[in-house]
């Protein structure tokens, strides 16, 4: 009878003691911004993002979205299309797919996009990460100077 009670109590103590706070994950690099399709209606592009995990355990980054600005022009939402696993103490590169519409964009702003000069690419949003039943949102606010066309 005592064995039946002791095992669940020990299991509960073990599970609660292994819960640690995540150190904040962050985006260490944005690169390789490639336009896949550019029409009068909108843009489809991909951007590679390097995610840094300073934690001693691996976890998953779940489907996340962020707003994308290029040269101060809002391009749309970039989405991480599927859940990805990040190893412990690692940097891993993942591709965000961007889809945006130009319905409210002026002709002057369109010229900024098509100029070909390097501009600031800015990602704003959240990355949702976790393990098993624990999930946490980490803010994503990164700006780097990149050229749009390669």
C-alpha cells in the first residue's frame, strides 16, 4: 500500500524539480532575403533566420508569425510554416515564408522596394517555443541591412 503512494509522490517531486525557466531565445542573424514572386497584387519571399538557444535543453519552436518591414515599407506577415526542433546550446537556421499584399501602397513606396539598394529589413513579432505542455512567447524585434534582390 505504501509503495502505491510513494511512487506517485516521488514522480511528482521529480517532475516539479525538473521545471526550469527558459532563458530567452533570440534571433542572432537575418540573411538571404529572396523574392520568389513580385506582382501588382503582392509579394512572396523567403528570409532565413538564425535562432539562438542559450538553454541546456532542446525545445521546439512552434508555428510563429512576424511582421516584415523593408526600407520602412510594410511587406506583410512572415510565417514559420512548421514546428522546428532546436538543440541545446545551438544556433540553427530556419526559413520564414513571407506573403504580403500591396493594396494600400503608394507608387513612391513601390519605388523604394524596387530600387535594388540595400535597405533595413525588420522583423517584429513573437516566437513561440516550448517543450511538452510548457509554451512561452519570446519577443522578436530584429533589424539588419540587407539587399532584396540577389
